[in-house]
């Protein structure tokens, strides 16, 4: 299986410095700073990148689980809200809320929720982030 590579550089002090990141593939790159991470300035931050990775992995894993059981999904869409809080002297990611919706012909919402719950602990990114409390909400389902 492949090993993926990404890198980041930070220049300057915490509040006035800035950072950049990129993936080896070239498909992912950007800039971030204190205000994009802890304020409301436009731009990205590590928590948003973690959320994107988690939502992507969860949607793909849920589609795989459903399809593997003979329930080919038409669509699975997931958002991830990643919360960072001041804890003690530093900061910590304290919660991740996954909100998913799906369109899967031939099953009911209860069955979709069962697959989603199993995926919450089974997708590789969920497993990597298992030390962080996670909540799952099925916000929309169409069978």
C-alpha cells in the first residue's frame, strides 16, 4: 500500500508568522497563519484540513461498506466539524462532529445509520483520530 507525503513550513513567531503546506502530488497546497487558525480570517488551517480528510475518508468508507453489502449508494456526503480549544497551557482538538447524508436505494434509514455507525470507528482516518471524541449525525437519508 502507498505511503503519502505532505509537508509544511512555518516562518516567524506564532502570532505574526505564516505557514505553507503542500502534498507531494501537487493537488494540495496552501497558506495559513494565526488568524486563519484561531480567528475568522479567510484561509485554511490544520483543523479544516483534518476535517476534509476525515469527511472524504468517511464518505468513501461508508460507500464501500454499503456497496460491499449489496447496497450500491447513489450518493454519500459528509461534513466534519473539528473543534480546537485552549486546554491548559496549549491547544487540543476536543471534538469532531461528522454529519452525513446518503441516497441508497433499497434500504431504510435505520440500516443506513447502522452502516454509518460502523464506519465511524472503521474508516482509517477515524481510527487515526480515535483519541478525539467523535459524534455522528445522519442529517438526511433517501432510500
